[in-house]
C-alpha cells in the first residue's frame, strides 16, 4: 500500500476557502429553490419567456450544485487525507468558473432587455450586453486556464491574472451600469399616479441593493485573486457568484408577492419592469386556513406604450378638477 503525501502545515489555506465556498453555495441554492417554488405557485400565468428564463437558470444552478457536490465528495470523502485530491481541480474549472460566468451573463442580459424596454434605446443596453459578453468570454478563459493547469495551486499566474481581472472587472462595470441605468429610467418616468410612483421607487431601491451586492462579490473575488503569494482564497467567492446572480433575478420576479399569515386579502399593487404602465388592475386572491400563510398576487399591468397617454389623462383630470 503506497503512502499518501504528507499534508503541509498551511493546508488550511487551501482547504478552508473550498469549504467556505461549498457551504455558501449550498445555502444560496436552498434560497434559490425557495424563491423558484414561490414563483411556481404564485405566477403560473406569467409569459412563457419569463418561465423559461426562471426554470432554465434554476436548472443550470441545479447542475452546478450536483457537480460541486461531486467535487466535495471526492475531496473530503473518497480522497480524505490525500493532498492530491485536495489540490486537484477536478470539475471546478467548469462547474464554478465557466457556469458562474454563464449564469451571470444570462441575468445581466435579462436586465439589459428591461432597460431597453424602459429607455426605448439600444445604446445603454448594448453596452451592458457587450460587457456581459466580455465577462462571459473572460470567465471561460479562466476556466480553460484552470483546466490546463489541473492543480488549484498551479494555475495562478500571469494568464490567470489577466483573465480573472477582465472577468471580474467587466462584471463590476456591467452591474454598475445596470443599477445606474435602471435608477435613471425608473426615476425619469414622472407620473401623477401615486401607485406608479411607489412602484418605481421600490424598484429603484431593489435594483440598487441587488446591483451593489453582486458588484461587491465581484470586487471581493477580484481582490482575493490578486493577493500576493498566490493563495487560493478566491475559491470561496467564486463558489457563490452564480448563486448571487440567480437569486438576485428571482428577488426581482418575486417582489410582486405578499405573504399574509392572518387573513386572505388583496396585496398592494406590484409590478415588474415590463409592467410599469397602467392598463388595469388584476387581483388574484387565495384563501388560507386560519393561522396559515397566504401568498397573494396583485399585479399592476401596464404597457410601456401607454405610459405617456396615462400621464396626459391624469394631468388633464387634475387640471379640470382645479378649474372647477
């Protein structure tokens, strides 16, 4: 029986980030599963494209979680105590690096589309889409470099620094543009409708919070990747990148929900980015058993093309009332 290589005294510097990344990833996947389940039971009438996007991203996250779990079992189960099993890249080059950049690309394209709907322009959405493509390409390049090196401790070098710097830098720039663009166009649509103003204000807060969160994770990942001494701390932040983006998207979809644990009633008006103009109110009210949890939906549906007409009508009504 061949003896295993001795574990170095600083083994925690390699193993620790892996454990932290795995734990955070599983936690985010649990959160995402809850979000998708709530979406499934509350918004079954959403457009087919929205449902394909939600379930497609969830399927990608499920595959990523399965692959990461396989790596965990190989490192801390069948390869327990074996240094080679710890530093072997395994499938992490694909499950973490490439899949995370792909999920980020899908979510960033999702926001770029909605900015295009709000702005009726292709300039800012086009810039966001190009930056998203850049981060996708750089993420794939980072994964290829890791795959060619095979060992976690070996692929940190000049090529890795360039690829990961481009990957995370483009992600940060993309997230900042998304948050800035959504804030500008949502606050720029002045309306006399109180509910519409409240919806826009809530959406602005949500976009700023989620955009700041994803940009912060990318900055942390970039900073950990560039630390001197070539530590592998970046493995912890890499493990949560995809989950952060997918959970952010689901928070935007599910912000239309109201959970009431006391009695059945209509929720306050809510809307998604494509629902920001007002055509009619639609109420979907369910009944809950006493002491249960009720999930209700009150969707504020509007077509973007009717926004100016609604504002003009509201202004005329206000003028006529003042004149009378």
